[in-house]
């Protein structure tokens, strides 16, 4: 069994664990032990509360997003019989390979690529949900990030109760919930259970959850896939208004290559098998993606 030393974020093997416990016991008896800070307490502005793990900057002050040489690998599954016979494991699969870019306030960036190109993984790395094996991510200010998707809702709870639960976890002001529901067009569905919501309604609920702490950087993971044409027009107008009025930096992972889709963005990043192959104007990236077989 592995024991995790939270102060250094490294795993201790069974031979290392007991000496570590003895040192902590001695520190406590000598009066040199200090209680660890609550990792889930909101950080004081302008410091961003990110885990002190490899690949993350702990404190940044200027409003920006910087990604430098980001690399993520996932282990490949193997049959149980191979593990029992001590056969060597297959090499890990590279999901992101030396991805790097910078973005500033007021940009609406399209994140393009085929299925499995690494779009969702990149957003989860930026949100602190996936740890890279190498590279650097710097994010500012606080509260910085809001990740919008339609996953991880409590289906038996109502729309309002889901937002209240998320607000309690994030330390956000629950008094903003009625205004957020009105902003995303769900004011009349506040008491509807999530299990009775359509895909488009859950996409709007994901937007409301991402906005609970009024983030400066908004991450959208294919939220438009469940929206009807009026809903997509609403999303484009909503992002444009936040860009103009609040200077929000938005990254949108999307597969929408319909005519006029590129006009909603100020810039595009195109991923191909985990590599960044385009960083520039949206129109060429959308044309390149649409031309793929």
C-alpha cells in the first residue's frame, strides 16, 4: 500500500513510509510540527489556488494564460493475464506532445481537432484536473478558471440544487444563482430535476456552473453540441458580450465547422494527434479541419 505525503505530493513506498511517520511523530513531540493548511480553502487574491504539483505555477499576477511544452501521457490498458505473467506493459500513449501557446484577455479561442486529438485533455490540464508529466502552465488572476461541460451533475437534484451544491464546494456566493439562471436562460427551469433536462439544458447548466465565481478564463468543452440553432446563436452572443464587457478569455473545444462558425472566434488552435499544428487566424484552421477525410 502506498502512503501519500501531501506536503511534497510524492508517493512513498512501504520502506519509506515508516521513517517518514517517525520523523513526523518526533516533530510533533518536539513542538516543531505545524498543521497543514486546508488545501480546499479559497486563496487570497491575487494568488491562484492550484495544487503544488509538477507543471503548475503557484502564484501569478498578470491576467494571462501561458502554456509551455505541455506533455501528457496515459498508460495503455493491458489484459490481466499479461500482468499476471509479468509481461512488459505497452508504452504509454502520448495525448499532448510539447503543446505551447499564450493567450490574453478578450480572446475567444477555438480549440479544434479530430476525436482523440487532445482537446478535452488540454482543457482538463488547464483546469487542474489532469497533471502533465512535463511542461508549464501559468494562469491568472483569481478566481481564474471556469470549466463548462454537461458531466458530473447530480441527476436527482434540481437545477437550482445542483448550482447550490457546486457553489458550496467552490466557496462561491449562492445569492448569484438566480441571476446566473436568468443569464443562461434557465430561470423557468430552476426546480426541474436534471434527469428531466434535455442535452441543451444541461449544456446551459454547465455554463452557469462555470460562471459561479465569475472567472476571468472560461473553458468550454463542446458545450454547443447539445444546443439547437437558436441556442448556438445565444452562445455566440453571450461569449462576445463577455469578451467586450469583461475581457473574458475563452477557450472553446468544438467540432462545429458549419458556415460562419469561424467568425465567432478571434483565434484558433488546431491539434493533430496531440501536437499543435496551427495557431493563428480561425478561417484556415476551420478549412483545414473540414477538408480532412
